C-alpha cells in the first residue's frame, strides 16, 4: 500500500498582504483571510483521512496554520526546522521597491533560474533541497499518514523530488495558501497538486504575494 502524505502551504500571512519577503526572519501571523483559509483546510483534510500528526515549520505563519488544523483533527504538532522557507537574506522584511540594484539583479535570476540562485547573505537553493531530501528520507521510514505544513519554496522542491521534475520549472506550479498537495512517498508519486475546492471565496482579491 502506498504511503500517502498531505503537504499544505501555510495560510495567508500579514506580510503576504503587504508584498513583503518573509523568509525566516520577518515572521508574521496570519491575516484574517488566512485564519479562514486554515479553518477551511482543517475541514477538508479531516474528511475520511487518518492523520496521525502534523509536521510543521516553526515560524508563526506555519505554526498558526498547523494549530488551527490540529485543533480540528485532534492530533499533535511536531515542529521541524528543516521545513523552513528559504532564508532570503537581505530581502527579508523588504518589498521589491526597497531592493538595491544588486538585489534586483539576483531577483531576476531567481525568477528565471531559481536552481542557480544564491540569496544575498542567505541560503543557496540547494540548501533547501538538502533539507527536503533529509526530511523525505525520514518520512519514508515512518508508518501512517501525516500532514506537513510548510512554505512555498520548500513545497515546490518536494513536488519536484517526488515527481522527478526539473528544478528550473518550479515557478510553473501554482500553490495557493492552504492548497493541499497529496503525495505518495513510498513509492514516489504525485497524487494531486494544490487541491483548492475548499478555498472557494477565500482567495486574495489581488495577488500581492512575492515568490
């Protein structure tokens, strides 16, 4: 029997609404819309699914999302720093309008060749890949079904790993806040990406998020 796991991008945060790069150090709680998204995800993922625990990045936006889901599912939360978003370095806490010329140059590379990118004073793309690979190895050795609440880039890397997809195409994926991606990790197989029927009327009016 396939080992099925449920990966969830965190709900909308306050910084998401302000077009601010968060990374690891600009840490904001969920927006009012984000709270509703997390509640909807809790209902969706709780339907006929035997979730034993929730692994979560320890940042505010992910942990708050996981706490709302865990309250509905009545399961424990397990923080794991390997699930963190990429460290955006000097971008963190800034909008693109505040970037220096050098930061703008790196941003252009980030949009076109993310797998070659080194964040200014932050992480290299393959630092996240290394964390993802290590987390997946451990997940494959566990028994049962789990939910994993994480961040945009980390989830894109996981999908590419499971689906054997090229990293240079990660921006072709659409990942909504609190979209649910269902993956088999043993054997590796993509079941569905970004299921979002539960998010009807819960999408931002304007897409202000930065990636």
